[in-house]
């Protein structure tokens, strides 16, 4: 485990304790079925938080309001990765190594 994975486990546990995953299973005719759209819903909620960040910028709400929306997005992402047991620490390090070797974006020739 690493720092991000530990935070993900904590975020997911907290969201479970507060009912955000109560509809992981749907009861149909006295049988429980895994909700097929639960992860799509969680991704949509992340998108919603990113939109709230944009609104902070558009409405000049200041850095504190923007920071809170950034935190909301990160918490939702960590909750999602915690629920799916994604090794976010490893994925971030892997992706940073890939990005380190990318060419400069929009290379200028002047």
C-alpha cells in the first residue's frame, strides 16, 4: 500500500458509512443483483465536481472555494479507486514515468 491507496481506502470506507454505496446491489424479486450502472454514476459525479471547479473559476469565487471543489473531485476519485481496488500509487508513478518522456506539447520553432 501507499499513500494514495491508503487515502482511497479511507475515502471509500467513509462514503460507504454514509450511504453513498447503499445501491451497489439492487433487490429484484427478492434477489440481489449488482447495480450495473453504479460505476458510471460515480464517474458522472466526478465530472460534476470538475464542472463545479470550472464554475468557481468562471464566477471568480476565489482560491478557497476552488480548493474545496478540487478536494471534492479528489475524494470522489479516491472513493472510486478504493471501491475497485485500483492501485493508484502504482498507476500514478507509471503514468508520470510515461509523461516524463513525452515530447514538449505544441513545440514552437522560434
